[in-house]
C-alpha cells in the first residue's frame, strides 16, 4: 500500500488556486464549500485532526462522519483487505454482510431485527418511507420544521430545511410539518411557558394532524424525526415528547421512523442510539454517516413484520452497492472500534465536560443565550439580547470564521437563524482538544465583547486583555507544534 505522503503526492499535486479554478469549471455551483471566502484544501486526516496542503493542523469539531477518527487504521485496514479480496453485490452470501446485520441489530431493541443495506442517509430515509407507505398503505408523512432528511426527491419533500428556502420546491399536500420541539427558540419556550408541560405542548400539533388525518380517512403513513435535531440547531426535545408523538402516530395507523443518520453509534454518550434517551422504540431506524467513518454505507433497520410486508409485494429489493462486503467490513470495523476504544463512554465524559465549561462561559458572556447537548453533540446559541433571545447570526458567522482563521479550530453554525455553534467532533476527541476549543472560543467571545464595548462604551468590559494574551500565547505554542507535525507529515 502507498504510504501517506505518496498518497498525498498522487492525489493532491495541484496548487490550491488551480484546484479552485478546476472546481469552478467542472463542479456544479450548487455544491457549496465550507468557508467560501477562503476554502480549505484538506489533504490528510488523522484522528480528530485535518491537515491542509501546507501541513497546517486543524482541530476538527464538525466531522461526525469520521466517527472513530479520520483514517482510523483498523477501519482502513478492514476496507483495504476486503477490497483486495472481493467486493460484489449482496446477492451472494458473505459473512461480513450477515455479521454487520447482527452487529447492528444487537445494538437495537429486540423487535428491530431486520436490516436493509444502502449507501447513504438519503437512501436510508427513502427506503424507510417506502417501507412505511407499503406497510400502512398510506401516503401522508409528518415531519418536523427545519428537518433535513436527505437530497433525494422523496426526502427533499420531507425536509423543510430545504424546501422552505427561497427557491425550494413547494411542499406536497401529503407532507405535514409540525413545530420543531425547540424549547429555547421555538414556538413553545421555557420562558413563555415556564410551568407548562412542553413535551405535551409540542406533541399537540402532531396529535391534531393525526386527528385530522383520521377524520379525512387518509390516516398517516409515517412520522419521521431525528432523535436530536441537528440542522434545527442541536435541539434536544423535552422528555416525554417522542412517547406522546409515537402514541398519536400509532393511533392514526402510522409508523415512527427515527433518523439516526447524525446522532447514532454512541454519539450521545449515555446510549448507543439517541432515540433511547427518550425511552421509545421506533418502527424503523435509518443509519448512515458514522457507520462507514467516511465510506458510503447506511442501513434501514426494522421489524420482521414490516420487512415481511415489503417482501410480500413481490418486488425484490436490490441495491448494487448496498451491503457489499467492503462496506460491511468497514462498518463492522467501526462498530468494533467504538467498543474497543470505549468511544461512547468518551463521548459521555467529554460531553459532560464541554457542557459544564460552556455553561461557565455562559455565566461570563451575555452573548451566549443557551448551551445544550448530549455527549459529543453540543450546541451553543448566540444571541444579541438574552432577554428577548434575539439570534445573533452575524456573531456566529464571525466566530466560525475566526476559529478557523486564527485558532485552526473547525466549528460550524446552524439552526433556523444560523446562530447556533455546533460541535459534533470525531468521538476520539480528548480533554486536551476540548480545552483547545474552549480557549479559542473564549478568545473569540472576549474579542467580540471588546468590539461591542468599543462601539458602545457604556457596556462593561472586564479582563478581556489577559484572555486574549493567553489565547495568543497558546496559539504561538500551537504553531510551534504545527511546525513539528508539518515536518512529520513530510517525512512519512
Ligand atoms: C439527519 C440526516 N438525515 C439524512 C441525511 C442524508 O444523508 P446523506 O448525505 O448520506 O445522503 C443527512 C445528511 O446530512 C442528515 O443530516
């Protein structure tokens, strides 16, 4: 096998500007880059780090796909060995395929014992809808506002995150959008309804849709939701929400689909699947992204009854690449590494630390309106006014940019107002990494407060210079480390 530097030489020989020009010419403009004004050219990844063409090291806080760490050697080895042995379709018997199905279903509640393999999250959700529509003989789907479930036609239709954008295609009549259960910035907040049962308040619109659908005789085919909504801005539904919703949907004859494409495989720390945090059992679960650690593989997991009804149509399910031995060997390696390296436990420990420290920052910086999360899935909502919870999109963008430009830490922003700083790093994220993020983030917030103070001298500014100096010192040390690592890269 070629070593890392040979691979970089082979695949990344162009100057960055040539890469940009070729991309502009041949790649559809709808494919947007991160950091559009100064995009990153990433040539190598290792663990929780990514390296650009100059050898600069970036701390990756956004890649929930590289779940067990970029280019994890065991995963790479499993894929390469299987690739060198045989890769064919799932119409042949293969142990990696059945083992992968066993490994996945062993982690699920007992009723979810049958798998269909696919190549992406979009395909998983598309198939989940087909299974639900076939089983229920109904068409209508309930989805949550701001949800994203993939790029295929069928799942774009249930993704308000996309179809509500200017230029998005109109929502079909058979899709019903319920409010996102965001208790900080949504329709029912803990501020407006301090003593209310927020789970019940957010479940009510879904109960109403179900009642309407029963009354008009159409019923419901499915309710689909991410167990924690990521595109919605790292949303944790209030306890009891999914139970109330699942009950309503089941009463209307529908099935419940949990989209675990982003939040599955131990990311939430306390559980392997995020739906487990609400004590519910979905009828269908979609998984993808982290399952392949960067390799395209996904699955739909369901009950024998739903799978049998799909079989009974007489139309066979065939997917050329879904369930090929290479993808399955990789997925098996990912699940093995999660266990061996106790990454779920790491997510829980680090998540608690990050939440505690970010809440501490919230005490110090008024621009932090809310800190929420579970495991290594954390959101920090920036506001310009805590009282009114006014989203501060501009500052969020500025922070994301400064974190990358100055601190070489990659974070992203999301949510309906794009003001939530999102953290969903590879699960090998360490305490040292968390501190690196926190120090950099603190420097950004401090500078932001200084700038606010300069613009409005009546706003108090305290201790800001020492924080910025400390962060600058740390940055200088880190740069020395980058230099060392740069030499390391060039010598491998
Ligand atoms: C929650 C969720 N579901 C589905 C998808 C679609 O997955 P893919 O891009 O692998 O098709 C995504 C992708 O971002 C996602 O975040």
